[in-house]
C-alpha cells in the first residue's frame, strides 16, 4: 500500500478538518458532522435534531429551498443527511470538482439555514410519518428498542424522536436548537478523494474560521427503563435483540473483541451462521456486531425467526455467545483476520468509505489512522491474547428486547 | 477518462466471459450468472431456483459444506448469492489475487455441487421462513405483488417461490433442476478489477470450456391476474405501487426515458420529491425508477404514506406522471444529465459496480459499453427529443397495487 496522504487541521473555534488525497480516483466525498444529535435534544422535544436535518435543506444563505436543492443537483451531488445520537451528518459525493463547488452551500446549510416558517409543518409531518412507519417494520422497531434500553442514557435515544414531543414541537424550538447546537465546537469536516490537501485547508479556513462557537445546554432527563423489553405484536416472525457491554474502540484490546465477534458472525463460516442458520435452519437472519460511541462499546445481536422457533433461537444464540469464553481456534482466528483485513483494504478504494472513516476516527480517536496501521493491529493479534481475553470476559448481564406475539423465557443471567 | 480495457470471450458451450482491467484498484469483483431463475421454475415448484441457491453452498467438488465456506472465508471473499427472475447470481469481491484463487470453488459450485440430502430440509425451511417474513414487511410485499401483476408472465414471478410449492418441493426436484438449469448455455462470467485479461481468458477456458450444455424445459403456466391488486392489511401506512410499460434498454430512445425518469425522481430536486414530499408533506418515501429485462422495460413507482393521505398521494402521483407529457425544462434536463453522468462515472471506480455492469450489459446487449459511450449517449440527448418523446408517449394503462387497510379510488385510465 502506498503511503496515504492526510491533512488534519483544527480551527480555533473547535471545528476539526480531516482530509485524504486518494491517487486512484476522480471522485470525492465529504462528511460534515455538527454536534446536534438526539442525545442533546431537550427531553420534552425529542426529535428536534431530526426535524432540523430536514428543515435546513429548505433554503440557506442566498438560496431559497428550490434554489438550494437545484444548485446541489446541478452539481450532481449524491447526498445524505441524518440525525444520529451525537451528531447530525451531511454527506455528499460526486466528481471531485463538483464536491468542492458544493462546499459553500454546505457551509450555508450549517451556518445560515433559513428555517422557513412555511416548511416547518411539512418537515414535522414527515418526521411523524416516518415514526409511525416503524409500526410496519418490527425489525426496525426491535433494534430501536434495544438501543434505548441498552445504551447509557441519553445515548440510547431514538433520533427519530417520539410522538408527543414531535406534536409539541414548534418552529421556535427548532430555531433555538439550530442557533445553539449547530456550532463549530465539536464539528467535524471530513473529505477524501481527488483533492489537494492545502486547497482543502484554505477552503475550510475561508468557510468556517469566522463561525462563532456557542455553549449548548446539557441534556436533561434520566434512564427510564433498562435491560428487558417485550413488545407484543401479532407478527409472523419473532424478532430478538440482545446486547452486552464491551470495551470502547480506543482500548488496547479492541481488536481482540473485533476478531472474536468476526469469529462469531463474520462471513458464512461464522459460528452463528453455521450453527444456528445452516445446521439447525432456525433462522433466516442472525448476526452479531460491535458498535461504539466515544468511550463506550457494546456487542449487539439480532435474530429474526418463526414464532415457534423463537425460544430455541434465543437459547442457541446465548449458548454461542457463552461458548466464546471457551476460546476460538487458530483457523477461526486466521479467517477472521483475513475477513476484517479484506473489508478494510477494499473500503480504502472508495472515497465515500474513506470520508466516513476519517470522520469516525476523528470522533472516536481525535486522530486519523492509515489503513496500514489498522492492518498491522489486526495482524498483531495472537491466539493466546484473544483466548485469554475471552476467558476473562464472559458475556453476561444481557439486555434483551423481543418483538413478537409471545414472551420468551429469559436466561437467569440476563 | 482513460480508455477502458475489456475482454469479451464466448466459449463454444454458450458461456460468455466479460472482463475489465481497472488500473486504479487492488481489488477485484466477479459475478457468475447461471440461467436458473424463477421464470423457468416448474409451475408447481416455484422457489426451486431459490432453494438451489442456498443448497449449492453446502459443499461442491472435493469440499463438504464446512470446507467449502471455510475455504471462501479463508480468502476473505465478500460474497452474495441470489435467485432472480432469469438468473441465479453468485458474486464475490476481495483483493484481486484472492478472488482469482476462489474461482475454482465457484466453478465447482455451478458444476459439481453436492446438494447433500441432510441439508435439503434446512435449506427449504429457510426459504419458507424468509417467505413468511414478508408478512411483516408490507413494503416488500407490495413490491413483490406489483412485479407479479405487471411483468408479462413468467417474468413477474417472485423468486422466493410460494408456500405450497416449497412445501411440495423434494430433493430430487432440486437435483433435477440443477442438472438441467445450471448450464453454460446462457451463463455469464463477469470480472473487473486488478486482473490480467489474458489470464482471465485462460482461467475461463480451463474452468468452464468442458462444461456440457443441456436443454432446459420451457416454463409452463400462464398469467393469472394482472393490472390491479388490493391487499387488505391492518398496517400503519398505506403502501402504493404503480407501473406502466416502457421501451427496453436497447431502444434508440432509451436515454430519453431514463432522463425523463431522472427529472421525475432523481436527486432532491426531482418532481416527486419536491411536489409530493417537500411541498405537501404527503409522504416520507416516494420514488420512480426504470427497470428492464431483455426486450422489455417498465417504469415503476412507489409511495408509502399515512392511511388518511393515501388517496391524495395516489392522485398526486398520477398527476405528476401525466404532467411529464407536457414536457420538461432545459434546467431540469441539465440537472438530470449531470445526476446520471455523476453516478455513472462514480460507479466506474468500484470493482463490484463494474462487474455488475459488465454482467448486465452482456445480458441486455450482448456487448460491453465503455463509460465514455454512456456519457456520450447522455450528452447527446436534446430537450426537443425528450419532449417529443414524452408528448407521444403519455403514461397510462397503469398497473396498481396497494397494501393497506382501505381500498383507494383508482383513476379511470388504470
């Protein structure tokens, strides 16, 4: 792998810039994260960040709503926007020159959105509609509930908000959040592709250096309920989610956990896939994954199965999780390493993947990692280290969520 | 754009090879299509191709089920398999050398699968499970139904099969289909990435040249029902699908249609998005797209909306479709061109996208197109040509499918 060319640059107002020049591509992708996430929504106005992510697109700076979208489409930008727990994220990808030409509009979006009165009701209605759509999607409902009851408050909040909050939400609520929570302090601007790094630095200075930081209010509220939730619904399948705490991504043992989860659920030779899906035919979908926020980590599992096989599926899922503590084999570890390295190297060819990885690295680690660094970390893991870790950290203290027609018998250690 | 380097090569048994050497990448991706699709499933054994796509992974050539998956995971292959209407498709992507090393196993898979008796019941159970899961997913249910009632028989068949067929299916049914329908006549092997074209040609000859073609039986049956379907279900949202016939991809006017649909549904300045979602806030999701099979094409639309707004959504959707015949503006066409060109050029950077495009081009056109050729075709479209076409081809004779609690009033020309 040729050396990767990075820029990292911190503005004095707290905005961080991360960029990568990719020699093999003509495209570029950018991700702009502002620290307006569900975790800091006012406790009686959950969903504020979500409605804002819709409303800011309705005109910013010199452009009204139609001019704004027409402008970005004239550049051919493939774009995305979403409110998450810690951030609202705006993404754009296209030929590199077009992404660069679109940056002014994105600076307008996070700094000079018009938030027009006439568009507030439609934007809020859309948020209410997408929320009510969850009832038609039991899998999504399950995963939202699992987050809510597992992650420490307020990180488990559903970014979509809740019905009563959204119904109570006003334009002035939304405008106030924009003024205080669309702030450069903690914002991240990441870009990767066919770009010039010193040009990016200059552009970031020009677009963002005079952006004044604010002091957002800390969130209020508390954990309402944790660890177990059963939602009765007359579904055709029972949806099972489980989670347990793990280490965060900066922990020295991080790749031990990642590789162990890869043994459990990576590829088609993963234990969950072979034991629960292939041999027993219990489930169509079964998986486990590692997920994290700054300073915290968790392992999350999901299975969707027919109602009459739900109990057996949950039992087997727990057996496989606990069997991890007996260790993995050298062959399993080798395959896990190759799988993780393969996806890491391949994501290095995509400007969108790289922009996302840069933003994520900055958020979690406040520095950028090269792909070589990640590969070396994976290669450096020994079988002894993984198995020592697994023996010492038996899964347990599970959070369990179930959506389906019938409650299941839980393990005694849940 | 530098000249693209292609190989096309036809084996005497009917298998077509298409390959592209991509200078900028270290990865490779391959797609192997065998002509075993739902359209040729025996009429009382619908879902045969689907069960086969699962069962062939359970061991092939010298490797049993575990050895087979372990082998592919040891190469770090990110893989996919799916039975579609005309084909079953196997895909794999990884570092180029690893994809090349995995080709022997894929040749085993399509030529020497073991189809073990013990794995038949679990494989069939999984197919039944995923079929029953559709009841928990009204959007997917709607889209399956729309295909079924719009595409000419047997191209609208649901590749997942149906319950009675799957329950009646036996191992010998599946084995017979494998023997006759996993055949080189009409199969496509596509690969793109960091490869050597003459090496690919040699490998294809070695792996596939002595594969004997068979003569599959033509499908039996007939169109059962067309044009309108209402499925009552107590859902939170009403799901609306509509379709009308269009020209096929090889038609000289193809890019007129593609660009008109881009005006309707491309980017966020698309008419459906601005008129139905943004201004009226009627729907969270609304879109239209062009889809095709060899020799036939269709425009398909989808909207998911709250039940009390469903009628208005359908009405507005039809108004926007019919308004197309009044023509589009130069600005709309320019944006549509940029959007389509942007996504075309960007997909040229991904080995997986290129392998997919090569297989698709071969299937539809029996030749490969360069990205430059596609860009030129898009650039060559004039406003007059689009608007003349739209005036002469007013949408109509709609197929409409609805999943929701309440039937809707249909337009008189549906």
